[in-house]
């Protein structure tokens, strides 16, 4: 069947998770934790179901969650969003980003995004008949190149879609880099979608939302989600914070994608966002130790990872093992040693030196990472 989106096929994450099951491999491919988030929110979800919050929630999301998101933005970033009109709850960050692109892009409009690009971006841009204009971040440090950013701007540029902390590289944008994006957006009157799903999974450096820069609150669509912060990726509760005008535009498209979502879970996420900061930070602390453990395992296996400041992911260059293509490596790895990983080149239109980069997820229990390290050591 010839369909418009056929080129996107089945996502690499679904393919590799299936391969992990089939081969009994340790799955360091798709980024999902093997430990659920704080007990408080799991209990809150059950309570919400048992107390009858099981019908359609209100269009913008349940008020306690919108209030909790508003408080969270104020407490952590000093950003002030009105729960009535400036916050919309979505089916994960994925829907938030898709709904924003569909709301704002006309056919042929251009969306600038970092490359490697999280897989749903290219698909959502294609659904809107818009065009992805990638700005490549190169290893080893994956810094933003100012000239490369400016070179992608044209008269058709409509949106910037930025992701920090960045999947798959683990990079956290610096103040200087954010400043370049701010200056460009203000000068060219552009709207920026900021994908901040890993905002609380930062191990080095600081996450600063672009909306905190002068002139940016009114042109930023801030996106985040509960999945990563609370280690509940299956809940798919995300949100958008922006101006009433932009939130209303995104709401119009969201209405006809899912209408509303995850009623009872919204109450639980509200409780999660109100956890004391030390408790909220615990998921990140556990993951920092996991990052260090897997980094050591990859180094011992002869494929030392690049620096990673945040997210769930480490990246290694497997060319040192004689592979010039990470796809070949990732299809050999389960058979050879029983580990699944993701070839980073699939996140690029033109991977350049990243053709041999491979992404490993470390959001796993210490025993699982130890087993993976033992298996990876057989590569030597
Ligand atoms: N953006 C990035 C960068 C991600 O890594 C992910 C998910 N893993 C998402 C968006 C999607 O988040 P959600 O599950 O909340 O839709
Ligand atoms: N965001 C997760 C990752 O990067 C996967 C989510 C998905 O499978 N769509 O691995």
C-alpha cells in the first residue's frame, strides 16, 4: 500500500525492542526505565481511579495538574504561567510537539531542529507538509555551531524546535548557545518549541528553559512530560506552557488528535510535581550513578562513550571495533553478545561522522547494567 508516511515505517525503537525480546538480549535500545517512579505517584494514580476520575477530563487538563505545572514552572524557573489559558495537558510530549507543528506550519514552511533529531520530529513535520532543516551537532562535544544554525534560516523558516537536554547525545545547551537561539528568534520573529522532557535528568551543568531569556516567554512553546521525570514513560502525560494565543492554537489541533487523555493519571502527576525537590531529584540521582556504571562498562569494552550531561543515553563510536556503520553493529550485537542498542545514524538526514555512532540507554537497574557490561566485554 502506497501511503504518504510509508517512508517512516516502524520506529527503530519498536524494531529494536522486538529484536531484544527475540534474542533474549539486554535491551539498552529503547529508552524506558525498568524501575517505576516514586511510590507516592503510583498510589495517587490508584486512588484517582478508585475515586471515580475515570471519565473525560476537561479539555485543557484537570485543574489540579494545571495548577501543579504552574507552581513547578515558578518554583524551578521563576516562570509565571496562568493555569487557566497558558497551560495545556497533552498525550505526552510527542502529542504536544505534533499538535504545535500542525497548528503553526503551512505546507512548505521550514522547521529548524538539531540533528541528531528525535525520531518523532521528522514524522510530525512531514504530517504537516513542512520541511525539516537540520543543524548538525558533532561529536565529541555536540556543541551548537552558530554559523550552521544561521545557515539554515530562510524566508520560509517558521519554527525552531530545540531539545535540551538532548536525545540522543546527552548534551545540555549552554547559556551562550541558548542566547544565539534567543537572538535569532527575536530578530526573525520566530516561534520556538522547546522539548524539555529531560529537564530533571541533568548530571552536569544546569538546565535553563529558553523561555526565561528576555523576549522569549511570548514566543516559546515550552513542552515537557511526566514520563522521564517520574520514570513512568507509559503514562504519556505531557504539557505545553505558552501564551494564551499559542496555547489556544495548539489546543485546536490537540482536540482532534486525542481530544483529552489520561484522566486519572493527571491527578497523580499533579502530586508528583508537588513532591519536595529532594524527592523529585531522586530519579535523576539514580540515573547519574547508572550513567557512570554504563560508561565504565563501555570503556572496558573498548568503546568509551562521549561526555553525557543529561538524559537516558550514552553514545559511543564503534568505528574503533572495525564497524564504519552503526546499523551493522546494532544488528550484529544481539547475536554476538546479547545486547541491543540504537544506531544513531537513523536520527540524521546526513550522519557524516556519526555513521558509526551507537546509543546505549542506561535507565536500567545496576544488575542489568552489570550484565550488559559483562556481555559487552566479550567484544574485545
Ligand atoms: N522528546 C524526546 C527528546 C524524547 O526522548 C521523548 C521520549 N522518549 C519524547 C519527546 C516523548 O515524550 P513522551 O513519551 O512524553 O511523549
Ligand atoms: N524516547 C524513547 C527513546 O528515545 C523512545 C520512545 C519511543 O519508543 N517512541 O528511546
